[in-house]
C-alpha cells in the first residue's frame, strides 16, 4: 500500500464502510474507480484510504515492472498447463500460497490470477497460462489456487471473463458462443471461483462476447455474476480495456485499470452530473471495493512498499515437487527411469537442453530468483563416473529456411548426431520458449520451431536409446513419437524445472503429470479448426459443446495422446467401483468408491478419472438434449507404495448430471404455425421445448466411465438418475 505524503491511515476502529462512502465527495468516489498508476488503485488520501497494490500474475508475483519485466525477482512456479497436469488442487493451493507470500513481500494485496479460460484451440498464444481444455479440471484447480491466495489475505482475481481463448484481435473480436456452451464450458470455472472458492475480484476480458464488450455486459456482470452467483467482490477491467462510461457503470463494472483514466474517474463523475448514471451506482462500486479491501485488512495498518522478495528453501522444494508432479510421461518402452549407476556417456541435445523454457511470455513473465542449467544439474547428479556432452543441434530464432540459408545448421546437426552416436544415453530436449508462446499473439503452427523435428529424427536415427523431452507450454506436433524410446512433456515448469526433470529421468520422482488437454494427431482434427482465429471481427465457437476430448470422443477421431493420459513408473489396478446408491433421486448426491492398488514395484501416482455418459450421449436424438460422449465429472490423485491399496471416493452432486437448457420460450407461438397436414406414415414425435432456462437433469441411465484417461476406461457402471421438468434449484452449487 502506498501512503502519499500527509495521508493518514484509516483507524482500525474507524467508520463502517457505508459511513465512509457516505462521507466521500462524488469526486472522491469516482477517483476510486480508476487506477492510481499502473499497479495501484487510487486511494483517497483525505480519508486515509490507501492505494492498494496489485501484481500479475499466474506463475509468479511480478510486483513493480520496468519495460515489462519485474524489477525484483520472484518465485517462479510452473505455468498453468504444468499445474493443470498435476490434477492436484491441493498442490496448486500450496503453489499459489507461495506466490501470495511473495506478493505480500512485494507490498501487493491483489494477485491478478488465476487465468481460467480454456484450451479451445492448440495455437492460442496463452494456452500455457490456462490450466486445461476441460471446465471441471480448470474449475477445481482454480478453486485450489484461489484458496491458496486468499487464505493468506491476498485477493485473487479470476480472469478473463469470458471468451478470451485467442489473442487474435483480442481488443475488438467478438467471441460468438451459444448460451449452453457458455454455461457448461466457458463460464463454469468462473462460477466455481465465485460460488465455491469465494474469489474476491473478477477481471473482464478484452474481447466482446456475442457482440457486447465484457466490461459493458450487464447481463453478464449484473445478471449472471452478481444476480445468479451472488458475487460480492469487485469487477475490474483488463489493462486499458475500458470502452464506455455510462454503459459499463450500469453494467456492473467497478474499476478501470490502470491509470490514466479513460472511461471512469472524471468521465464517470461527469456522467453522474449529467444524470446518465445515478450516484448510488457509484456508491455501490466504492462500497464493493472498500469492503473487499477491508475483508483482507488492506485498509488498515501500513505495509512496506519496498519489494523485498525472499528466495526460500521451502519455495524451492515446492516448485520442484510441483514441476515433477506436472511432468507427463507420454511414452516409455522401459528406458526410463535411467539407472544412474549404469550410465556412462550422456548426450544432452537440443536448444532447450542448453536453456530450458521455464515460463511463457507476456504479463505472466517474471524474473525468477535463479535459473538452473540442465547440463550442470545432470552432470552433478550423475557424478564423476558419467560424462555429459551438450550439443544444441539447432539455433533458436534463426528464421526457418533451408540449410543453405543458415551455413552453420549442418555443422550443428552433425555435432548433435555425433554426440548421439558417442552416447550410451541420448536425451533430446526440444520445445518452444517465451517468444514462441506468449500473450499478445497466437502461434502460427503446431510444429516445433527451429527445425527441431529434423534434429529429433536425426538423433533417433543415430541412437535408438533416446529420450525425447518436450519443453513447450502447450501442444506441439510430435510426429516421431513412435520411434522414441521414451517421451516426456515438461511444460514450462518454473524455476526448479531442471531439478524436477532430473528427478524424473533418474527415477527419484514418479512422473506425476496427466494431460490436461488432448493431443491431436493433426491440427486439422482439432475442434475449432475452421473457426480459428476468426474473421470479420468475429470468432465463432462453432464446435459448441465439443471442445477437447468431448470432440475427439464423440466424433471417434484418433488422437496422438488422449486427455488425462500419462504413464507412471509403476502400474495400478483400478478395482470394481461401488456406488452409494443405484438410484439417485433428483437433487441428491452420489458417492463412487474405487479401490486402487499399486501393482508395480515402485512408489508412484495415478489419477482416477470419472466421466459420465448421459442417456443418448454422443448420439443425435431429437427427444434428448445433445450430450457429448463423455464429460469429466470427478477425479482424484493417489500416491501409493508397492502393494498398497487405497479407496478413493468420487462425489457427484446434482449438477454433475445436469445440462444447461437455454430454453425456447417462443415455441408456443411458433408451433401455432404448424402446416395443415402431417405425414401419416410417420407422425410427429413430441419434441422438447422448454419455457424456462436453467440446469435440468434428464431422467435415465447414466454410465459412469472410470479410468485413467478419456480413452482408457477400466470400468463402466450404470446408475439410474431421477430427472425433472423443472430446472434444479439455482441455490445448488456446481460442485
Ligand atoms: C493481461 C492480464 C494482465 C494485465 C496486467 C493484460 O495484458 O491480459 O492478464 O493481468 O495485462 O498486466
């Protein structure tokens, strides 16, 4: 918090927030609705209301910035895809708490995270910053994240509401999303953030949603967020995203960030004076903001504004554990883990072997406390008995082209091949970096940049004992996977990635990650292909509900690796599930208990995933509402010693069976226009047209698919679920 000269602090026992706002002038109230600078709210010095500091972002508390970079270092935890791959909300809670601590050390009380937009398309530049393609996995991890932050008295900000699944023309584009897909997919993580985690701030997106800028959208802010979900915190814009004054004020936006003011502040004051915006609308904004700050005690006491971030041993250990828990073993013919006592000559090959990518670009980028060198870490861990030779093989950011364009390319490739031949063990580390994957632009292609496929093929040819490590923040083409002895996906694993990777390669940690996103065989198979990035200022979410595995499973399309996939170094048996009931009355919960046994010889982890297939799932049927073939509804990660068995309990609430029906209230009038004849050989079937929108449960037999990925199902059990003609009680939580 900043106290400008002469500012007195608000006393602990001071006036109530309502009285405080009542004592403010219109000018002061309006001043509160705009940032004081890039990273602070404005404060009201006359009344001792401090400016509150905010900081990005999802994988580190950036603090003050200069030239887009943090001025002091930060704990750099793994990026969101890596956290998504942990499938572990508790671990995410611990990681976000480490960041919240660092935010406090930098004087900040608001953390601009988590990002809960979905991986709609593999090429979105910010996929690395978002957890998953699946709304439930995203939602559960976001809840862990928000709790970790807010339990420490730091305000979390769930962002970006809503439909920000591409960088393309992000300030102007309209995301055209049907109501049902909005509710079931894109809004769901926000709903959890508000209703389950009690998030205190929401950041609107830059884009428009169905034609309306998010920060101007009364139906979204006042209607869904506050009206339906009961959100009590405040809503802020994304940076410089404000569009209007009166419209945004009436829609429910509270804070324009950052300074200088464009839509709120003096312009809002003028709108009140002209009668366009009633003053009590501004009062409500001031009250919401001050109450929120008060809840985390940010209005009282002083806090050093100097940034004094510490680099703690426990944060290092946590970052390392989180990175290993997110590393996905995509394929393994038994080469991994390496037996360190038998390795003599290791060739460490590839541009990312020399410089691991630990985070993506844009507002999530931080200056980490330190960067570890993989060659040094590995050499150290293998000891004097093994030699480690490094060969980059290709040069990052040399424009693509032929070998002739880049005279050194052949020599580099030859050096890599020679190293691979010399080695008893080759480790190729390929990937991207924070220039390839960044906020601000989308990727142009799913292919690995810098001719790395050529490099991998040449190394695989030279030495079949090759582990390929993929160090990208999002999905990249992996056309050679069948020929590699083992393939690991590390994501952007944060400051401890080198240690975590060595832990996994050497078998000191089990690869804990499972894919939070489907890995398509080709970009042309992906659901939004043809509707990405958009045209004529619009991006049509034409795949509707069929995002990610919902698409591949429903359309029976092959994938390179399915959603949820990831191998362990040990094996697990998923035993027969037991249900708490075989019939679920409307509004009741179901518990599914699943015994899991480690049948291998090492300690390891498994993620038990429960998908539902409602009646008629994946089929066209006019009498049912269309349902994707499978939808993830519960999951649990277990860590077991050899021969150990545990029973996981997966809970399904009423919303797990429900779908959102946006209703068709105009149907009675429309149906009056029936033609005067019917086809007698096929009389019309009754078709459902509801009058009222909401969450409905269709009665019938629901299959529960329990397994280790969307495609690897160990058991299918059926449960009879009661349905209803009326929507579920809106008070029922999504969880
Ligand atoms: C990003 C936000 C971020 C803000 C502040 C924007 O460009 O979209 O996610 O919090 O900048 O850096």
